[in-house]
């Protein structure tokens, strides 16, 4: 603690910058991962501070999700620790229902994030053994600094939209939006819309456009696994989880592909070539999620959704494909995915890799050194985030309880006074 005060006193301009010493962990991100961690910490009796750059919890769901979005997996695989979904919710809750669940979850555990607070940098100070996290607040961009023993990175896998650099796109002239800005196909009625990307978002946006009487063409640049969401009324994901308890991964992949062929037929003749690697192996090794079909394939088979190859270049109102074909296009939706933003603000190179994910594979990517933790980077959805949150809370809770058992020394008392008086 003396090292901490020495560090602060040596900081030039210290008395011009507002700061606070956090009593407990600092959690960056108020999405499902951050909420789950804060809730688990509270169950351990550990207070925490949650920072969120948006003005609401779960901003990805509230601000950057299309209207028809539902959970792609059954609700029992998407619930956060300690609280199941309401029994009257359907098996695949809607966007609105999931947001209601998260808001109720935050209220239940008395989680009150500090909104409109964007982290600019975070670095570990070896001298003091504390993290220094600098933020800007609100519309006036006021600077603030948090000093904490434990830093939990909960900004997630989908913090920033990926917008590819495509030749001629700036000269296209029509509307170009990322899937994060797409809400409904209603405004695109009667238009020729190019959907760039064939993952779950690309498939669902194309389906929504077709249902609103637009004419979508979906760019499929590489191979993709398409699986039925259900087989004989049973969730395909749930079947895979059950089989993985008894069978090796390669055999589960083989069974899934046989089931997909029986239910969906041969999809390659529609321009959807399957990868050589099985769906689960591909997910585990590359993080590429298989598409769970909820109706797009029928539209592809009927011709309401056209499947086209990769893009060569755009021109005014047109797109040229790699096979030489040219299409007249009114609007473009970039279903090109998301990425982690951790490298932009976290000044650390040992735990996180350059792509913004922990270097250690699941299930060991939740704990780094110096009180650094990561939650929600498992590429295993909300169940992976929940597992991380439980592990983190138990680890911090153990250290917290050990510290509180120590005899109270004068430095500890000073530490507590600093916590209560440190905002000015």
C-alpha cells in the first residue's frame, strides 16, 4: 500500500485528474459476461465496480441486434449463473425477452454499472501491484482514473464491427450498413440487396429480407457448415452435448453431418460447400460457428435467396463477382462479423494475444497474472462465459476472504480511509 501512495504522489498532474481506488475488482463491460461476474462476486461477498461505454447493459443486444433475433440455442444453455430463464419463456427466447432477463438479473444482484464510461487504457504497475485504468466520461469526455487490485476484462468477442476494405465500395452510391445497424427488412422492400457473409447473421438477415419481399443475394466466399437447428424436435446443439459425453469428437461430427444430410439434403448444389473439417472440430480449433438453419435454406432452395461467390469490385450501383458475373444492387449489408477491442486499450502482451483473445485455450483462458482476468472469450457462448464468471469469482473471493482475515494494521486502516475519501 505504501508503494501505491508513493506511485500516486510521484504522478505529475495528479491533483488535476480525478481518480478513485476501487474496493474490489473492476469489471470492464456490462454485457452478459460482466453481469455474470459481478453477480458471482456478490455471492462471494465481494463488491465490484462495472464500467460500460454505452448507456445501457447488453448494448450489443439492445443497440446492435436486428429485430427478429432470437437465441440460437435452447434457453437452458444460455442462462447466467444462479438464475434460470422464466418457465413461461419459449425454448428460444426473443431479443426482447433476453434483454428483460438481463435487466431483471442486474436488478436482482443490485448491479449498477457506471454508464457512458469508455476505457482508454489499462496497465499494470509493477511498483504498486495495482492496475491503473483511465477512462473518459460522458459527452464532455472528462478524464477519470481507477486504481484496482483486480481487473476483469468482459468486453467480449463482439466489441467492434468488422468492416472489410472492398475495392470500389466507396463509389457504390447506395446504402451500405453493417449487420449491427440492420433492424428489419421492411425498409428494403422491392430492393436488390447484397448480403456479404454467410454466417448465422448473414443467413438470418437474408431470410428477413426475403420475408419482407426484398431480393437478397448472399455472398458465400468460403465453405460453411449448415446444420438444422433441431432434429426430430430435439435441439441439434443439445444432441451434440449429450453425444460428447460418450463419444469422441470426430464421431460426433460424423453423426451431425449424417443428420444434417438426412434433414437438409445435399446443400453443395446450392453453392454451400462444406469444410473438410467437422463442425465441432472447426468450432474448437478456429472459432468458426456452424450455421443453425431456421428457414434460410428453404428460401435458398426456392430461389428467394441467391447464393453468389466472392466479390471482385463494386462500381456505381453494381457489383462484379469473382466469376465475372455483374449484379445490379440497391443496398449492401455487411454481415462480416465482429472482433475483440482489447488490444486497443489493454497494455499487456502476455495473457492476451494480438487478436484480443486469451492465449491459453479453453478452459484455461480466464486467469492471467497480476490480478488480470478474462470472461466471455471462450467462443462457447453464454455457457462458456458463465463458467469463466464462476471461476473468477471463486478465485477473487478466496483472496478477498484471506485478506479480510488478516489482523488490521495501520496501513489497512489508511487503505480503507483512502477508499472512502478518494473521489474529489
